[in-house]
C-alpha cells in the first residue's frame, strides 16, 4: 500500500493519531502499534495509536514513506504520505 493518511484533532496534537481505516494494511498497522476502534455513532472502523503525529511520521519515514502533503481541515490536521512500490 503506497499511500497512507494520518490525522489528529488540533486540540489532540499530542495524540491519539488516526493512522488508517478498516481496509488498511494490517502489517503496517501492527508496525505502528495501532488498534482498530469503532467510535459510537460511526458506521466504520479506524486504526489509532496513542503516539503524537510526530512520532508516527518518524516511524513511517524509517520504512520509506515521505510526506507529500499536509493540510488542516476544520479542527483536523491531515498528512498524506507515499512510499514507492517495491519491486518483487
């Protein structure tokens, strides 16, 4: 999976960080130490870690991901990261 979105609420910039949705790569979610959660009222699951975004970004950089964009959407900060596909 070459693209990853991570996000956090501005008031929660020290964590938790949302690192994936219910279709995310389980191996990557395990590497990040993420737990699959379902927030009451949502009809979808998401993966979260207690680490702040900076720690998550450092972990992803270590395995080859690079930030390609970052934005604020309302009270949410969102980063898009990409990793080149590995040849078999």
